[in-house]
C-alpha cells in the first residue's frame, strides 16, 4: 500500500483527502473490465469454492456463494493459535469446519470448531453436515463429528432463566461440546451430576477400570472414602464450572 502511494499508483483525489482509488495505467489495461487489485485476491475466490463443493458432492451447484477454504484458513492463521475453538454462527456450506480440519492436518494444530445453522431447504442436513462427513472420510482427518438438533423457541415467550430446568438436562452435551469429548463411546471419561450417580459409578470402579477423568457437577461432594478411591486409581477430577449453572439459575 505504502509503495503504491509513493509510486503514485494510489491517489486520494486532487486535494489529497478524498477516498483512495487505484490508478491503472494504459499499458496495464486489457480489453476486459479490470477491477482494482486486492490483498484478498491471493486468498481464494468464490469460483474456487464452487469447484471444491463440486469435487465433494459431484454436482455443480449445491450452495450459492460458498467461501473458499483457503480464505478461511488464512484468516485462522492470522487470528488464532493452534488450540483455538472457532465458532461460526452462520455455517452455510460448512467451509469453516472444513478449513479448520485442513489447517490442523497441515500444521498439526488442535483447533476445534462449532458450527451453527438453521435447516432451511435442508441446508444443515444435506450440505453442511454432509460436507464435513464426506471430507473427514475422504481426507482421513482425525477429527470426529457430533451433531445436535434443537427446536426453535421464540425468546418472547419466556425469559431466558425460565429455560433453566430444561437446559440443565443437557449439561452432558454442553460439557461434551466445550471439551470435545464423548461420554457415550469413551470409557476413559465419565460425568457425575447427582449424588446417586456418584455412589453408583464410584462403587463400581476398580483397578481394571478404564476411567481416567471424571467431570463432577459443581454441587457434588464426594465422601472421604470416594475421594480416596478415586485418588488411588489415579483418576483426575474436573469440576464442571459454575458458569454452566449460574446464568441458568437467574
């Protein structure tokens, strides 16, 4: 930018205070309409993104105006570290998730992603989720994919804290999302949210148990005997943070 200003290629009007424009000299013009160059031109084009989706789905048009993975990859390189969690509230065709996995494979990163979208015209089911599932299988990415479907609840119907009891039923899913774990298919992690669960689970533990980490509800207190048993088995206790509950309890 500074070099082009110095060369007189970028000007700010006659008085030097107008909107900057790029000057294109006659010997650089072509018969076709030429747009001003941009730093973003080197980071993928929409045409590249369309071709990416065609390669994945085998059809020409599955989503309008997709973003190229290279663009999102380069933004991630500039904006976050290798252990970041990337949240995309408007997932679209799933480019952000694809870019995260691709970048992780390139630089051995541990980035995670959470994508949110509606299912208008079956976008979520047929495009976003399907794309990520296919690229994981095709590119042999190590990431796993977990899918949650929720109902739409108009915020005007009830105040946010009135959803507390319903949301607390999904603490397990929230912990899974934040920590990138799976309680159902992984015997090395467990979650305890009630005193009864603590009694039942810890009583079953023995030296042959696979468990390495227990996520413990913020209001659960283990007895001295239970705590000692967990310690002897070298099981780590991760207390579920208060913020899971505090906002919900109003």
